[in-house]
């Protein structure tokens, strides 16, 4: 049986979010989140940076629209989207743009294929926060494909959700916490918590010979001072269901 850690779309807006700064970015392949009125993410935020139309790679802005020092680079085999078509999934029924967030992705292939690049990677630098969490979103156009996502210290394994991520009226978020390499958890995001330092590189690699999938976006979420650490109690909003 495959287990899923599910976060309902309506539960993604955490009351304490306003206490922290959030920088959000997504890859556009017919999946765009942009502007002050489009909210998306496990930590619901507006003013997403993206690969189109803003193509922001330096001084990314935070959820208030203010510029930060955060810079970005990426690498991948190519790009793709869940539907494989030049069609935006559009706004969720709940008013968010989570389906757009999860639709396009930096595509990674099987590691043993060799060059050119087979992984999907985002390199984040000049991070302005002392302590922060990185939430990484990933997608694939087929369900059940095995992969790993890592920050170089912690590695989470998963198998892909596939089209179910965006096929309903609201996007489905499913978290992996599997560090044992079982590939048993169906997921489309991971959280690297309590990070420090001004740079992080997140890399995703697929593990099946016929597998494709990759990074759809990320959020860098400031962890507030100890008095406000209730911000990222993600487990409070997590439910489980089994398949």
C-alpha cells in the first residue's frame, strides 16, 4: 500500500505566515503564478517569481513584493508539464493558483543515461534569512515514478503523483518525509527545515530507466525568532490517507 501525506488546499494558509518573509519561485511551462493577487504554495503566498514572464534570477522579491538579495540559477535536461500540452490548468476552485504552480517543471531523466544533464536543479544564493525552511515542489506527467530530492545533506525519496496533482478542481499537495530510500511515499513536495547559510542547492534525480519528472518550484520561508516558531508547524495541517 502506498501512503500519502496530504495537505488540503484550503489548509495551506497558515495564520502566522505574516510573521515571516517568504520568497517563492516557479518554473513556467504552461504553469504561471505571478502578481500580487495570485496565491499559491503550502505556505500560501503572492508575488511569485517565475521563469516567465518576469524571468527574475537576481534580487527575487518576497511575498510583499519587496526586492530581496536572493539570487537563483537552474539546470535540467529540459522542461515539461504534467499535461504535455500548451494549455494552462488555470486557477483552482478555491481561488489559489496551486494547479499552475505544479503544472510545469524542470525535467530530469534517469541518472545512468549520462550527459547531457540528467538531473533537475535549483541553486539559491544570497539568502537573506538567518534560519529558514526550503519547500521544494516537484511534478511528473506520469504517476508512480521513483525519485530523490536532496539539499546535499538530507535526501527524501518519493514516487510521483502525476496528473492527479492538477486534475481536480483544486491542486493536491502530498509531502514526502521518507529519508530511508523506500520510494513508497507518493508525493509532490518536500520540506528542508531549519537551514542556515546564504546558499542552498536543491537537486532532483529520477531513479527509473523510463522516468521523467522534476522541480516545479520552491519557497524559501524565514523561520521567525523563537517566540514565533509556531509558523511552520506543518504537521498541524497534515492528514493521511492510504491507497
